[in-house]
C-alpha cells in the first residue's frame, strides 16, 4: 500500500490546479456554473473521462486519480456538474453503457444520479426525485427502478418529454440542486442495479473533494494570520490562534491519509473498501466542516461578510457533509462492519 502520490498523479494535480487557477479562480465561483469552463476542463484535460474505460474513449484511470482531480476542484469550489458526473461515471462503471460512457468521456454528456427508486413500465419512468445534485445542469439522469426481476438502472434525458425540473434554493451557492418530477418520461434500461461497490466509491470521491475544501480553507486562514494585525501583533503570533491552526492542520493530515487509503482500497483491495469508505465519510465529512467553520471564525468580523469567500467554504463543507448522509450514518455503518 502506497499513500504518497506517484509522479504521474503529482503531474495531474499540478495540471488541474494550474487550469482552475486560470479558468475558474475562487471569485468566479460566485458566478455559478460556466459551461465554457466545464467544456475546457473536459476538452483540454479530459477529466470527465478520467475513470471511463479506454474502450469507451476514457483514460481508464482509477479512483486514486479521480481523487486527485476532485481534491483540486474542491479547493477551487468549482461550480457545475463535475462531481455529479463523476458519481454517474462510477455508477456506470458497474453497469457499462457505451453511449453514456462515450459521451461522458468526450465531455458531451453531463450526468447525475439519484438513489430514490422510480416506477418503470418497460418504456417510461415516473416518480418524484427531490434534491437531484446538479439537476439543472445535467443532461442525463441515472436512476434505479423496481421491476419484477429486481432493481434495475435507467437513463432518462432530463431535457426530454415528461420531465419537469425545478431549481432549488440551496445552502451551497456554488453548486445547485433540483427537484425532478418524471411523468411518463422515456427511459432507457441500462441493466441490473449493482448490489455493492457504487455507494462506497461515491463516498471516497466525495471525501476527496472535502479534502480539497479543507486544504484551501486552511491555506487561506494561514495566509490571513500572517498579515492581519490586532493589538499591534500579527494574529498568527497569538497562542490561541496557533493552537487552533495546529488542530486544523492535524485534521487535514488525518483526512489526507484516510482519503488516500480509501482510494487505494477502491483500486487495489475491494475487500477493504466498505470499511475505508465508511471511515472516509465518518471522519472527513465532519472534519471538513469543522475546518471550514474555524477558518470562518478566525477571520473575525470580515469572515461573516457576504463579500468574503469564507462563507463559500463553510456552505460547501456543510452541503458536502450531508450529501451522502450525515456522519452518524457512516459511523453506524462502520461500527456494523467492524462488529462493534
């Protein structure tokens, strides 16, 4: 087991970081989803096809490489459907569909997934899906349905007939959700729903984004502590601030080890993945929020203003913390797996 990034992974991180620094700097996150940035992200770097098998036009990389990319998009608070499409690619990795995977790899298809089952009559799907991640930006929805032969996965064109989408007012201003109602919407059968592995990989992917949010928030407050003067001293020289920053750094280091291990397990040791994924969300989700919260508090009064970026990190961290269920659910899952 190797938790240190390889040379290729370091180069991927540098490329993604440089691209986002130029094409989607933090102030741009306030403007919301920019299709041109998303198109360039996929066209120039091919990130949406990172884990798509080569036979479908993707890079055929593993979850470890996707985690590297998601850490950087998280640090940049990248708006848009990148995480949702990554979730879809993870799901389709277990139920391969040439049309969708090729579209994702080429950057033509932005997709999303939802866990709630819909009804399916063999041709159309019906049901209400609340809080679909990036539901307004995505073009395809991958959703489970119950049939007489067992649960299956369907693909629904979100811009097609029988689909009503309503944008929701969300806590996270940088990434939206939608209420989606399917009323006889044409649906394509992808295959039997996978029994395991998908949710765990999604947990690891989300933890990688949370790791990026943590790192960027800590970097920001450390930089601020070096220039902000209070009572004639830089605030970073005060013992209380030093201790808080040290605690935040310790959480970041632990989170990084957990994410790297979980990504390795997903690629190299599937038997260890359930525990690793549960640990990732049980620890990293809460740690990310705590670091983002303390980053906001240590900025003092300016951190509470609408104009400052601190609240953007705070809101992304909270939204991510509960995206796949609150930490207590994952703690309970981990306890069950460890027979505690």
